[in-house]
């Protein structure tokens, strides 16, 4: 990665975009922009939904902080465009981003590397969803139905009865032509950020999430104050370190770099952790979890933004 030069680098904070997470991305990007500017960084807001990415080159931007979420932001598309422009960017590269946003491909790779993830089926109809429910839902436990390539729990339904399958499938299919049915793991929900690349990658403190009625949906993530985020997480001795080690393996399995955040469920009975997904451009809002975990590790919000910015690089450096 190229060394960040406070005096000469001109930084674009990419925010907004075209996905269903545009509103959250604008909040994340505004926070990052203000933090970087407070440190003297020559940083500017840039919304790819309103401006052509080619203007980044024309206007002399030398580095990008990607604060976009979801499609056209953390799915490899903007990463590929920045590769062509030759402008280093934050977060995982083209391939890792494209794989990580696709929950099905992510699961396939994790299983190939011997990493635990809940059982799942892909479905193409309401009838197939009902059949999956009969197979995946254990007595008294729901099944999760969600689009394969969305974030922030958009389009997700926790199905507790067979007659809910049609509605759950329709909601998910309205956002993606691939729909994922996943076995629900009852237990502790945790999230773990990772900073760095390769041998220098490290997992930050685990955050345990306690949402109202166990429903950590889009509203409870970003727009309410009723969800509890526990850090220190209060897990039994030894569990936190084991989960951090697992998440590092998952991060490296997808060849991620720079930063990301993994979501994990811990089975209440067996205490076995199951990987759900990795977010390659996590939220940086006032409710977001990477800044919260970083703070517990002694890293301020502004310092976190600067560390991430300093990790900006390209998959293919110019010859």
C-alpha cells in the first residue's frame, strides 16, 4: 500500500450511492468526512449516485475512503472502477468484495475451508421456501429467509410458521433473484471487526448484541436506542478469543484486507459459533459497531478513520 501523505493526498469519501442503504451510507460518510477533516486531511464528500466516478481522476483525488454500503458500494463494482482509475481505496479488493456480499458464495468458501456456518438452501419459489422450512426449522425455532446479496438485514424475515413462507419469499425475491433460507441458530448474537491485512490483521473486541425480542432488524440497527451493545461482551472465559480467531480465519478465507466486520451466532446449548456473513464496508454511524469496538480497544473514532484510510491500496499496483 502507498504511504498516506497528509500534505499532498486528496481524499474522496465515497458516500450515498444507489443501494437500499443510501441513507445509512450518507450518515457513515458524513462521520468519516468530519473525522478526517478534523485531523487536517484534505477530504471531500463524493456521491457516485450524483457524479461520474471519472471525475475523481479529473479532480486529482489520490485516495478513496469507501463509506458506501450494499450494492454498487461493497460488491466489487466500485472497487473495480477504482482499480481502472488507479486510485487506492479502503477495504477489501474486487474479488473479496464481490464474494462477501454474496452470502451463498461466502458460505461455500467457508465450508470449503472447514469454517462453521448455519445450514441453508437456495429457493426459487414460495413452495420451495415452505419445503426448506420443513427441513431447516427445528421445533420451536424459526428459519431465516433473506436475499443473497443485500446488507443491513434488508429483505430479511424470521419465519416462525409455514404460512409465513410465501410472504418472506416475496419480500426477499423483490430485492434479489437469489433467495437464501437459513437455519436459525438460537443463542448469543455477536459481531467482531477486523483491522489490517495479512499477518498484521487483528480482531477487535467482540460486541454482544441484545435486541428487543431478539429482532435485530434494520430499524433496530440504525434508528432506535433500545438495542443493547455489550462490550466487554461478557461471554464465558475463552470464548471471546476463540471467536476472534475464527473471524480472522473467515476474513483471510475470503482474502479480505484493510477492514471488515463479521457477524456470528453462538449456539446457546453447544456454545459453538456459526459465521453468518462478513461486511466489507461496515457502518460508521453513531450507532455503528466498528467504532464501538475500536473505542473499547483504545482507538478513537478519528484515529480509526485515519488507520483505515492509511490502509487504502489497489489489487493491481501500477507498473
